[in-house]
C-alpha cells in the first residue's frame, strides 16, 4: 500500500514542482514509510510522486514511480493487483520482468493491451496515475468499488492530485479553497461526503470504477483546459452493470450456490494472501470476519495472527465470541480491551486522519484495532462488504415491512401518530420499557426510545426510497441547520425501490454508503497506522457473483446473509456464530454528555457558532440541550457537527 501525488503547472519550473511534490508525499508518509520517489516531465511541467509501503517485491525493483520497459509509460500506483501472477504468466511470453512486483505487471499489461482492456483484466484495489510520454496524456484511475481514494483539484491554473487531502494542502493551503455548502448539507444528512464531491468546490473525488484523462499534448492550450468543470470522469465499471449481468444468470439451487461461493472465497483469499511481509486477519467473531479468518487459516500451514478489540461494557463487547472462533480455527489471537482514555484521546486526531468531515464513530475502534494489528503484521484481511453483498443490515428487513404497514394508514393519521410518538422522550420510553421487562423477567432490547422516534420519522416519508434514505440518515432536514440556503447534491434516482426493495437497497449501499463511509473508514484507519487492509468480500469476482444469488438465498429462514452463513458453518460451528448483531460502535451519546462535554461547550456554543457563521446557532443549541437533558438522542447528528467543527478548526482555524 502506498500514497500517490502529483502536480501539473505550466507557470512553474520542474525544480519548484519537484520540491512541492516531495512535500506532498512526505505529508502522507504514514501511507508509505519505507521509501518515496519522484518523476518529472519537463515538457509538460508534470511531476508524479509516490511513498511506498513495501508489500510485494521489497527490493529496489519495486520502487516507484516506475517506468515501463519501453519508457512510454510512467506510473505511481497505490494498491494491489491480486491476479498479477496469472497476468504475469500471460505476459511473460513477450516481456522480460526485472522484479516480481504487481506494479511492473500492471505496466506491462498496459503496454501490451492498452489501458482500457487492462482495466477489464485486473482484479484488485487501486488508485493510480499513469503518464503516457508518447501521447502526453495523464490518466487518473480508481478501482471498481472505491477501496482506494484519489482526490484531484484545479486551482490557480494548476492540477493537483493525491491519495489524501493533506497532500493537496501542502501544494495549496486549505484556506485558498472554497467551502461547498451543498456538500456540507449532504454530510450532515449521511455522515460522509460522497464522490465526486468533496468539502471544497475546487476539489473532486474520483468516483469508483472511473478514470479521467488530461490532455497535455499542447502546452499552449494546457492552461485553458485545466478547469475542474471540464474534467470529465469516464466510467469503466459500475454496480448496475454487475446487477444486470448477474440477474441474467441466476443460480437457483442453494447447494450449488453454497459450493460455488465456498470455492470462490477460497480462490480470492488465496490471491489476497500473497505478500512478502507478515499477514493476519481481523476477527470480531461476526459472520463476515469469521468467514474470512477461517478461510485464511484453512489455507495456511501455520497459525495466522488474528486481532480483535473488546469493550468492558457487555452491550458493546464481542471479544469473547472472537476468542472462541479463534480457538476453533487455531489462529494466534490478539485482543485489546478499549478504555475510555483510549478512545477520547483519539477524538481530536480524527480530523487530521480523515482530512475532511467524517462522522462514522466506528472510525475510532477501527483505528485502534488497526494499531493493534500493525504491532504484529503489515497486511491484514478484513470482512468489510459482507453486509452490502449478502443483505446483513437490519434496515434491509425492517424498512419495507414497516413502511408497508404504515402506508396503509391515511396521511393525517400518520402525522397524528408521529406527533404523539415523539411527544415522549426516548429516555422516558427506555425507563418505561425497562420497568416492564423487569416485571416480566425478560431481557428485552436496547435503545427502544430511539427506535420509537425513528419509527415516528418513518411515518412522515412518502415512498420506500425516502424511507430507506431516512433510516440511513443522521438528519432528515440538514439544510435547516445551515445559515446558507443550499440544495444537497443529488443521487441517482434510477434505483427502483418499489419494484424490488432488497435489491435496490443493496445497490444503493454498494454505490454510495460503501465507498462513501465504510471504505473511507477502512482506508484511513489502516493507512494512518501503515497497515495494508485487504477486503476479500469486495473482490470484483465476488461482487459480480453476489448478484447471481437470488434474494431468497440472502434473507432466508428469518436470517440475514443466509448463504454466507452456510459457507461459514463448514469451517466454524453454528453455535459459535449465532447471536444478535452488535456492530462496531462506541457510546457516543453518553460521551457527548460527559467526557466530550467541554469540547461540545466550546465548539457548539452560541458565541463560537455566531462567529463561524455556518450553522444556525439556536437550532444547534436546541439539539445540544435536548440531548443533555435526555429528551432526545441526537448522538449521530451532534457527533457529525462536532466532527465538522474539529475539522474546520484543524484546517481552517
């Protein structure tokens, strides 16, 4: 794993540009602490930069930026090509390789097949910059599902690109960019900013499965062509195409589907276990991570290292389950129990790690488990993606059922019931419910009050798409919190939630939630610790296979991820796995009232908000007061606002 960066500026000398590019990669040395390198082209005033975390071919032969054998192409590559050995075998007939890195194979493939065909042949996670010296074309490319990040910007007649925003800020301070109010509104709704948008108007994220091409062949026209609006992202792969292809070739027999999934997972995990450095696996004890860890161990001759974190609060703790799975599969298990100090000390660092506002609070435990893993290994496999591919989220089963029941009521009745349900605070609901459970001797569920309030909000939605997006949101009306009148960026409305809700919900998550939230979290948390995280469940072959699976094999017998469970039970007894889904969360709501209260009092105070002139101070203060008094649980929304405030203070002062 690595970091890449680059700059094109006809107004500057290559010597100056090299100095800037060097500062850009040094800002990301956590992504590549082993080495860094530069390459420049005098004619186009271009520099490619790279910092290296050596995984494949630790020798100088794997150093980057790397030039192809013919000297036509130069590449700065971040990621892994998992099928590089197979491709190398095909290409070795006409190519003499100097080393055994996947980057060299990728360059050889581009020389032999061209970029377009190569993108159809490679499997992996990647973001790379490719310079064609013959045609003077610069390409920026991102992997299919968005595992690896790539930002680009045009400002002051220069093109900048990098794996992380902090590198771009070395070339152009954050203060020189224009804050995007529409992106902020979208962030307040979902907790993340989706590609192609960023928090700044002049900066874009390259979308998953896309590339851009910058024509540098005519230096007299180059400056006029460097406008962010004129750079068109071109698609080479997308989720809707995978869905269409999969649905045309459904696997209708459950045994056949289970066998094929088992075989495919073994093939993928074998490919993703190739490394010249120590390799391990995350293990929470849940279905996804247990499947990955069990198959990694089944394909290893020696015990692998597995890693988990625990919580002293039993309602959050899965460490004992992970330990039991580890004992069964025979891994060398490592665990760390998180303390309040562990997490609270990290909160101020999140803005620097994520570079733009990001509000998924599981970012903190993800960072800690990555830190634990890096103490033993350099590469770690994880189970991310299982929920999105095999229908693991509770909202997949709850949204349609609840909405259909509610939609049968007259709209006036719905509004009345919604108002009545929110008349009582979540805290009162929780106390009443807990008293009833004690009287009946039953255990009951957690956060009943919050669920009742969510139900009340669901009653106000007009259709299934609105209902699903509402249940996936932190705020139903984010623009009301802002002083600027703005519209949110629009999402693709072609997803048909009415026709096949489960497929539509999974498509939505694979296209937006997964690359916007989960994969951002995984990349930044692992890379901040110089750890390469690999995600077998998001391999292109498995994504496309998952759409060949009928929905009744995903949700069956009242169980989510039914088909994936059938494979897992071949490696781990069902008794070690079956339990309610916990997730990977921390007690944010409690912290906002206690340990984080000084931070809230400073950054969300009336005076601070008035001076900042972004948020409506009185609306924000009302949220804080309601949360403090336990009248409403505004945990996610307040956390998202607090994360924005910390980000702005860190980068903009």
